[in-house]
């Protein structure tokens, strides 16, 4: 499970980056996001939250130790998505830009999480 968590972290970061840039480009071109973009947002979000859940599992069930900063960034990622859900009405004003920026921010948090992994991670 640990190896899966380590390898899929890069996939989640890459998805966040690709879909985030897609959203920014759509906003720059002043286009309304279509269904494929929303599928991408959902896929990137699920992939990232599965990573967070996998980390929680590794710590809680497997007894592995992660660095404090690694855990902190994982928690921040979960809170970012929680706040995005709470403020989804405000995000719908300029959805491509706001969701693109959100995913780029989460990508940065994901990179920090990977960089600060602990001893067992």
C-alpha cells in the first residue's frame, strides 16, 4: 500500500496540474467550461482525496510514521477541498478560472507534501 501511495501521489499532482492549467487557459480564452473539463476536475479531485485517504490509512491502520509537515500538508489539502465545496456558489461565478486556480494551488500543496514525506513514507 505504501508503494501505491508513493507512486499515485505523482499521478494526482500531474492531474491537478493538467486540469488546473486547462481551467486557466479556458478562462484566458473567455470560454465556458464544457462537460470534459468538469470530468477532469472531478477526476483530479477524487485522485487527490484518495491520496489523502490512503495516507490516513497508512498512519492509522498500518502504523507507519509520517513527518509532521507531510501530515500538515495532507490536512490542508483536505480542508481546501472542504472550503471549495462550502464556497461552490461563489466559485461558479468564474468556474474555469477559480477551479483552475484551486487545482494549481492543490498541485503546489501536493508537491510540498511529497517533498516533506517522513521516515516511513
